[in-house]
C-alpha cells in the first residue's frame, strides 16, 4: 500500500511540474506591432446632454414635465418637476441608459 502511495505522489508531482512548465507570460511573446486597444468610446458632455434631451422629449409619457439637465464630465444633474412616480422612473431610465453617463444626481421633485 505504501508503494502505491509513493507512486501516486510521484506521478502527481510530475504532472504538476509539466503543467507549470507550460505556463508562460504571453505578453513577452507578443509581436512588436501589437498596440493596446482603445479603452472605449469617450462621449463629451454635449453629446450626453443631447441624447438625454432627445430621449425625454420623444417620450410621450414625459410630456408636461419641467426638467433641467446639466452635464459635467459625465455626471448628470437633473432638476425640475414631474407629475408622478412613473415619470420619475422613466426620467431615471432615459438618463442612465445614455452611453457616457457616469453618475446621476436626481434632484427632480414630484408635484
């Protein structure tokens, strides 16, 4: 029984060594023409503002609201009034769904 245990341990040790030998740092093997991909699209504040404004104005359920939108470095400040909670929810949805929005400070009041 002891010999089987030693043989099993030796086989497992060899398998582990073979597996670890195959691990290499692939960054060292990258061709010199490789460049890092861009981190992602960057949206300026005016684009974010325009997309939020368009979304709110084209939503029939948000007609009759008085919303002021300010965007600073991806942070959106909403102020004004809505008629009910459903409009507040839709306003939040339209704001957060716009690409480039990092944070929303919603100071909108319900009438």
